[in-house]
């Protein structure tokens, strides 16, 4: 077990996500930053295909007590990490002893980090996944964020190699992002002028952000329709409501919606968006479907070939 001493601002158990359940109204869930989630698990010796459950820590403040010898890794936003009051590095394998206190500070760059453990957190799946979706009350321990006193069971333990991800391969969580957009069939409802305004304007991340979506503020964009019949909504869809302010829909989005959508953000770029804090700047750039496919394949290959280096054990 690991025991939650302090849950932090928002800490959620997440695996890769809940797929194939939109037909019954359940959304996907899963990590907002899938790249950081991947590295945290890989550094713990958890194979990608296992979809091991980790903790998504938003902003910071999580404190855990280990009840067993194991290995952990933290990847994502720059959150100070301490073990028994001693500062230790992120983006590498860390050995933990029973009784150790694991403490995360508050993010100084980026917004979310992922704490993985060797073997993953062994919580029972709901509808095929452990991903916590608070709005739906499913996943995790009881469909809620972690609470003080929660006990988190661990999966089968082994002794992974101590590895680190070299600095040059780590994401840069700067305070701005350019998001690639694949246009959709509803682009016909946006004139050439409105599309040009959208792609040549800078937007600000508003205070209205959560795991459902990020609302942006800036140049309004108008469609020639204000609503439509509700339809399924894809990951990264950019809804344009009546006020013209774009909303990028994320992992915990509703499964259907009736606002026009100018396009969808390339899935690779969602991580950069969700690591931004309110006030950060965002721009959009269009890409073709072929360019999007190429980017996805190149990213998969880059991650596959990224070398991990041995690190010194604590």
C-alpha cells in the first residue's frame, strides 16, 4: 500500500483511458499529458501495453507514505520532489523504502505531473479502465479525487533498472503553445475571413479550465450557424459557442454536443495545452490530415528510439 497523507490540489488515479464506452455516455478520461504519463511509467519498468495506473497531480501538494519497498518516478511539470525531506530529481527511477515519505511541492513550470510506481496502482477497473472521471463518479478508488487517508494498493513488484530520461529529450513547458489544427467538415460554416482571424490571432488561456476543456479568450470567431443537432465529439475538438470564444475539449469532455466546431487540435499538442496555466498564450496553425498522420508516426518512432541512461540509485 501507499497511504495518502495529503491529497494536494487535485490528484487523480489514471490509466491510458476508457475507450469504447461513448455509446453508453461515458467519456474517455486518462492522462491530460500522455507523454509525461508514458515516461513516468516507463521509468518504473511498466510496459506501455500494460496501461499501468499512475497518479495525475495537478498543481501539486501530494504527500504519500510508502508501505513497501518499491520504485517510483515523477514526470511532467516542474514540481519539487522530496523523499524524507531530501530533494530528489524527477524524470528518473527512484528507490523507495517502506515508511518513506514522498512529498510533491507546487509547480513552478507546467501544471501537471505524473507519479508512477513499479507495477502500477492495483485498483479495480470500472467499464474497462481505472481512469478517474469525477463528473461521472467512476474510476479510481470510488470515482473521486484522492483524499487524505486513502490507501492505494500496488501491483506486482519487481526490481527495474534505475534509469533517467536525458534533459534534451524532456518536453519544454513554456508559457505559450502553438497548436496544430485539423480542419473538419464543419469548416464550411466559417467564412474565409473568420478562419483567417482564427489562425492569425493570439488567445489567452482563461480561468475556465478543467479536464473537460480549456476555454480561450481573444478574437471572437463567428459561424454562420449558432447551434446544430448534437453529435459525437472527438478528442481535441474546438467548439465555437455563441460568444465566439474557442473551447478545446479534452479527456473528460461530454460525449455529444451541439456547437459548431472549426476543427480539432492534433492529439500530440494537447499535452502542451494542458500544461499551460491561466494567462498563458495560445496560437493555432492548420495542418492537413496527411501532415497530422506523419507527425503522429514520427512522434511514436521518436519515443521508441529515445535512449534512457543509467542513473545512480539513492
